C-alpha cells in the first residue's frame, strides 16, 4: 500500500527517508561484493518482471468480482537472495514513484522500508527458517506461505505506525491498524498462494532457477536478523508510547481557539490572551506545526485580526490565486497561438 | 496500452525541459517538504502554492487534462483516508470564506487540506517527470550521490518495463480469448502460476541474452551516457525564482489568514 506525502509529517518523512537511503547504500555495497557485473541485467529485467507480474490478476473465490495479484517481494528474495531482492524491489518502488506517481517523493523512504526492505529481508529469513533447505516438500510450501503472509503484514503494520507518528490523520491508531492488518492478511494469503504456485511450476519446468541458486550464496546470520528486529521493535514501541502521551487528537483543538477560523466557538473556553496568542503564533509562523518557539510569541498579542476580515482575506487569497493561474493559462494560450504563425 | 505513453511529454522541448534535472529535482524536494509542513487544517492557502506547479506545467505545455487524469488514477488510498477524517474529528468550526459563512467540522478542513496537498505535490511531481527524460534524471541522481548500482538498476528496469508489460498484455489477451468463464479458483491459480512462471523464465533467458550482448560490447558495470549535465544561467534563474516564490509565500501568505 503506497504511503502518500500528505499523510506524513516532515520529521517522519525525512527520518524514514534517511533510514531508507542509509540502508540502501549499505545493501548496494553488500551486493557489489556478492554479485558480478554480469548479474546487473538479470536484476534489471527481474524488476521489470515484477511490474508485469502485478498485472496478471486472478479471480478470488468467495468474493465474486474481486481479483488479486502478486506483489513479488518474497518470490524475488527467494530467487535472488535478500540483498539483491531488496535492491530490485526498491528500484520498483522508486520507478512507481517517479514514473507512475504512486506515492509521493518524500514518502519514498516509508515506501521503500514498508514494501521493499522489510518484506525482502523478513520474508527471506522466515522462508529460510521454516523450510530448512529441501525445496518442493509440503513443509517448504507451507513455509513460503507463512513467510509471505508475515512479510506483507509487517510492511502493512508500519503504515499506520508512520501515519500515527505523523499525526496528520485523526483516524484512531487501533482502527487503522486493524483495517490495514485485516486487508493485508488477505493480500498476504493471495501472495503466498501465488508464490507457492509459481515456485511449484518452476520446480517442474526449470528446477535450476529455484531457491537462491542464481547469484552466489547469501547468508543472513540469525543473530543479526534477531538483533535488527529487536532494535526495530524497541524503536517502534518507544515512538508509539511517546505518541500516546502527546498525540494531537481532537482534544488539542477543543481547548484552544482555532487560529485559522477566528470565529470558531471554543468548547472549553480559555480566554487568556496569552494562550490564544501562542496558538495563533504557532500556526502562523511555525515551519513545522507543533514545533515552535513559544517564548517569542508574547510580543505578538496585539496582531490578531477580527473574524470577518479573516474570511475576506482568505477569499481574496483563493480568488487571487485562481485569477493568477487563469492569467498564466490565457497568456500561454495566446503565446502558443502566435508561435506557429511566426514559424 | 496507457502505460507505454506515461512520460511521453518528457520528450518535448521547452525552456523548462532544458533546465538541469538536478536543480529541478532539488526544487521539487524543497517544494514538497514545504507543502507537507503547512498547517493541517487550512486548505485555502494551498491554492497559492498551486501557482508554482501550475505555471511550470503550463509553460512546459503539459496538457492539464493529462495531469488531472493521472492524479485521479493514483488517488484512491489518499481519498479513502482523507474522507475518514470527518468521521472522527467532529469539532464544529465556522468557516468564513468571503461573503459566505457556513458551519462545518474540523475533520472536513483536514480532509480538504490532505486532498489539496495531494493535488499540489502530485502535480509538482508530474511537472518534474514530464519535463525530464528519465535517463537524464538518472545521470543527475548519480551525480547527486545515489549509488551507481541503483541507478544502473533503475535504468535497466525502465528500459524493460514496457517490453514486459506489452508481453503480459498479449498473454492476458490470450487468456481472455481462451477462457470464457470463471473456471474456479484452482484452475485459475494454475493458469496464473503458469503465466507468471513462463514470464519469469522468459525474463531470465532475456536477461541472459542481454548480458551476453553487453559483455561482448565491453560492459564493466559502468553506465555511459551522452547526456552531459551543465548548470547554465537559466538554471540559476529558475532556482532563484523558485526560492523567491517559496519565500514570498512563507512570509506574506499566512495560514491564519486563510
């Protein structure tokens, strides 16, 4: 599920972007050690394969009219190994952002983490732990299934966490989480079934392709994976517990006056001019909402505008912007009509 | 096949198209960051910010219908989440917009802000992508420090997406032509797995052929392009104009007003 710019706050977006960039850089270094330049073409074409594979849809049982398709992260991690798989899926996510505009530019960090890094590594790790080598057995298939469901669920779990840390949405965290996990349980099941079916097909047709036989052996040390998971869990836990204490929910707005709608009636009236001014200042001058210097607000008390004129200024702003765009458009039309005559 | 023409406007020519892609990319990054850090409950101010991408799109002769169609295509997830805001935040507010004054809730304000931000940042992203050739963008990204392995990977991916998508379209058409009804989940799954499996095997074989051809021509992991990036005077003018635009909006258009 592609995260959008608008559902993230700036600190969360830049933070996740930094994490994603750092880990991608690390993975690239790692992959260059493992893979020779002759596998570059293979990785590129398999990325394109993921795109194409997402178009092959199958009709779902019990839900007529709906159809599902595969995501492919776990399949690729199984075939290419986790590092190369993570790079390929990340490049797919980047192309989806840049060419197809799925998910925003600043949300790219979140999307890379949720849909590429986490599913590839977690999926590969679970697959390896559950199957212990021999491909083609029932155990291997069940293990693949399990890996797919959990890998997708882990990615889906991070979406509400990031949204909640940003505080843009007012949907309660638990509702969002349950919805995402529920929907992605189905997605994961479909993914698992298709992945197993494709691997079974490959086993019959091209047994040399299946389980990471392609580019040199990759080893994920169990200790490293468990440590990473623990750090991740701690970080998320810490973030969420911080959040529980100062989540900007509806309450925040009910005790203070809304600065952008000046004639909004306060539910719990707090008429102290200092409080009003602080909130006023906060939304007026803060580059990052919720993070502003409160001390310098005191001097600004006198600058409040009466409600009616605020309405008119907003009207002027919107109409003015619309007019500007109309003028630009008309000018472009006129200039464009003139050009062919000259030529 | 609508995919095949998704960045067709990148091959036009205009002043915007000729700008250096690194400058355009950085401007887009800053613009997006500024827009998403705007207050969450004042949709009005975003019309002022919309002037920026709008000017660039019009100047670069990108049809606005194409832009809106594209934004609509990628919007469902955001629209669902934005529409859920009014359900949870029912704090009443009085909205004064010029002569009209009406009662609404804060949730609706949030909803419209999210949607407006979505439209503004998406049109800015489309403005970058449809005025920059992807290969130039990759060269620029590599100069900005993106690992070479990743840019080469992206270049390959871009080269082969449309090939494989066309191939898949043919397979899907063949399936639709032979299978005239729903065959039940098991049969459907078997067909899909065979399609995906053969697609995968063909991709791997393709990659092998490409690799042999590239090795024969001396590919050593470096991507050599003839696109030479140079920052001209126009680029400085563009960057200054963009900075001026954002600064003016930041200091003269206050969220409290809107």
